[in-house]
């Protein structure tokens, strides 16, 4: 029995289990199990008892800690710049948070090789321990540079090993509801930001940043263990008997190039508001707790919007339509509202609009990638997606921090908005490439 690549990919390749094929050999289940283990899931299995929803809950918990913590890094950044390390620049401090989010994505290049060796579960096990230990070890540091190794590097590597496998697993069980499952999984970051922002802000004010890092890591370890236990793959990543391919160039069709272009641009602006709003709120006369509350509420709205628009993208609006429209709204709100937000109410309003639109692309992107490359190439497609987003997540906020150090908030804000506008143009080009110029059809 053979599985063929999605018709969107023009260069097709046949894959047969336990036999030698033209380009590669993979190890997998016998032919009669190929549909259950590696093919498209059947619609009848997408009810509440489908294991994919349990895996989505596990991925939600993994994201709650890993991504929610990156959204809450602005509280640490504000403390480092004003109390703990006032001699440091915004560029130097923001790079710690950027290492967290950037490494989670950049390591997508090598993670498939690790997953092939030790499996999805084994990879998540390592991330479950390493990421929280990065925060705990950071609480014992005595020099600023040591935070790069612990809160940055250890957390980022552990986060990659936990986050990426957890995000891949629910799609193995679902087809019609992939965007919804992706929304549930990824909205953990928003709910995590909602819960962790006020918690971290309160702990820092009461106990200091070192004790907060310790408590943060211990709480995260418990959450990660539960998420780890729930993420059970339906099938393991196929193993190649020959030389492994890090990137399958045959998947790089025009739609995939456009998707990767969008994925490379949008992270440069996405996290900037989450990192700068706590500092910006203090600069306009608000308190640190008010800034943390704005980010917390916005994170909760961000989580809800991912599920709502993920569902609408699946059922009625279309994934590409949602990705383009909401990315453009987030860019427009950043450029047109944030620079004029000089009061608590206006800043709150801006961040609600931004949070409701800015992170929705994370819900629909995995499903769009699968539609382009096919479910049998899920791992390769997700690897290229994570690799494309890595530089933006790693360098976006440090660039904004450098711009802020050299000029002012408005310049950094406009940088964030402008690069997001470019990303929305790339999303529009992808939508036109696949769906044509008819504006009111589901794509």
C-alpha cells in the first residue's frame, strides 16, 4: 500500500512501508495499518473520544509553561533594567527572552533527527526536565552573563525539545479539526501569559527575581510532567536507512516558499509588544503591576481568539483568509494606536486589539503547512516552518531593543508594525496563489 503526497506538491513520491523506494526507505507499520498509523485520519474518529483531543490538552499544558513564560519575560526584563542590572541595555536584556523563543524554533532543523533516535516521548521527556531546570539554575546565578546560559540557553533548548514534538502529535489524529486542535494547543501560551504575568510580577515585588525564578521553575516542572504524560503519539517519525535529509527540497513549491516567507517575517514583530508594554507602561506613569495586568488580560484574549478563529478558519472563513486579515489588523493597530497610547485606557484598548489578532497565525499555520506538503510529510514541513520562524523570534525583540536604546519607543513600535505589514503582504500573496483573486471565497 502506498501513500502519496498532497496534490498541492507537484513533485510526487511514493512511500511504501518496509520496502525500498526510489529516494529513501522508512521503517513503519505493516501495510494494513498504514492508514491508521500514517495516513489521513478518518472523519468518524474526530469525536470527543478521539485521542487527539487528549494530546491537544497535553500540548496546551506544555505551551502554558513554555510559551506562556516567554510572554511573561517582560516582567523579568523590567526588573533587570530598573533594579537588578540597571547598567545593562534593553538590547542585552531582551536577548535572554529572545534566546528562549528563538531556540524553540531554530532547533527545528535538528530535532527530527533526535526524534528519529529517541522518539517523540523521549524528546519531550528531556524538555520536561531541561526547561524548568534552566529557570531554577538561573536563580543561583551571580553574574548577568550566566543568565544567558540558564534562563536563555538551557530554557530555549529544553523548550524546543518539549514544544515541537507536542505540537506535531495532535495532527496525527485529526484532519477536519486540525486548526481547532492547533488553536487549543497553542492557546496554552495565551492562558499561560494570563496566569504567569501577574504571578511573576507579584513574586518579583515580594521575593525578588531570584526566588521568583526558582518558584517559576518548580511550578513549570509540575505542569510539564502532566503535559508530557498526555502527549502520546499515534505513530513515530519514519526512520531513514540511508543518509537523513534535514530539508526535503522537493517540498519547496511556490506556496511553501510564500508560507516560509511569511513565517520568517511575522516573528520579528510578534513578541515586541509583549516585551515592551510593561516598560512602556511605566514610562507613561503607570505602575509595573498595571503593565503586567495589561499583558495578562491580553494574553488571555490572545488564547481565546486562537481557539475562536481557529474554529472559524476550519469551518467557514478559511485559514489563509484568517491568517492574512488578522495579521494585517495586528500591524495596523501597532502602527496607528500604540504610539498615541498615553493613558491606561488607550494602552489597554490597543493591547486587547493586538492580542485578539496578533497570535492567531500560530493556530492556522501548522494546518496550512500540512495542506501544502501533505500529512505524510508533517515532520519535514513543520521543521521548515520552525526553522523559518527561528531568526525572527531570536532577533526581533533585540532589534527593537536596540532601536529603542538608539532612539525612542515610537521608532521601536513602528519597526514592529512595519515588518508585520510586510508579513501580511506575504500572507496575501499566498492566499492569491492558492485561491485566486476572488475575495469572498473560503481559502
